[in-house]
C-alpha cells in the first residue's frame, strides 16, 4: 500500500513541476513582450530628444550668424542625426536581446517541467512494478503450502 502512495506522490510532484514550468513559461513570454514595449518607448524618447537637440542646434547656428544647414553646420546636424539613430538602434537591440533571453528562460522552464512530469510518471511506474514484483515473490509458494499442508512440491498437480 505504501508503494502506491509513494507512486501517487511521484505523479503529483511531476504534475506540479509541469504546471510550474508552464506558468513560468507564460511569465517569461509576458516579460519578453514588456521588454519589447519598453524598448519601443525608450527608442521614441531618444528620437524625440534628438529632434529637440537638433532644433536647438539649428536655432543656435542661426542665432550666431551661421547660415543654418550649410557647410560645417550641416555636418554637425548630420552627425547629431547619426548619433541619434545609433542610440535608437542600440536601445532596440538591447530590448530584443532582453526579450529573447526571457523567452529562452521560459522555454527552459517549460522543458524542465515536462521532464519532471515524465520522471514522475516513470518513477511511479517503477514503484508500482517493484511493489507488484515484491508482492508476487512474497506470495510465491505460501498459498500452495498452506492449502495442502505441505511443501510447494506437494501442491503441484500430478499423478498420485
């Protein structure tokens, strides 16, 4: 009887690990989506800040007597735009990497749960098979010896 309780415990433990793995996978997917959304927001913030800075550059150039958008002033504006795009791309890449890492962790958690479920089922099957084998070995010959009052050889059918 104890073996069957032990087997049931292994199954319950395996199912619990499986459910935990599935839950952690869903949490990781949600974290990945949030990381991507955060990246989009940060990218937009960097682009907006760059537009404001470039506008201030143009105003400063015009205010100091430069012809805005020409010569070295144009080069400064171009470099500011390039830097802003690089910053935005870096943020996008970082958000994508964080999202990939979260999804990978989720897949690992799910696989771990699935493996624990299989291990629990196999452990339960092994416990049940072992207990049946033990039961059969314990019962071998005992009923025959009791019913005929002698050795197991006396219980064997045959000519008399």
